């Protein structure tokens, strides 16, 4: 397992925003909450994925860096609705 802080647009480490690499999975954690997991090209969102503006900002950066594309809140909601992303409210 490898854990590192996310980086700001200026390249500085961001406190409390983490990327975790574990057995092929890539996990975005904000503080102590698991926000998203990318596993086998599948995106799983945890219950706090839309917790704050800061969480959303770094979730979008995480998605863009792991699966590509441009993401905003409405596109993420559409991806959940259309089954492209899995929402798992028990994922904390």
C-alpha cells in the first residue's frame, strides 16, 4: 500500500486529501472518509462524495487523473444515474 497527499494545481501537497494505491485499486480519501475507489476501471463512490466544495474539487481532480475526461457534479450524478459509477452509501 502506498499513500500520498494529493497535489494542488500549483503542485503543493494538500493536507487531509489522500491518494492510496492498494493491490491495483486507487482510492481517494478525504480526512477519514473514503470518497471514491477506482477498481478494474469501475468507479465506486462513498457516502461523502459530495460532502463539501473542497471534497468535490479534489474528487474531480482524482477522477480526471485516474479515468480521464472532465467531471463536474452534474456529470457525476448522471454517471451514477446511468450506472457508470456505483454509489455505495455504506462506504465510509
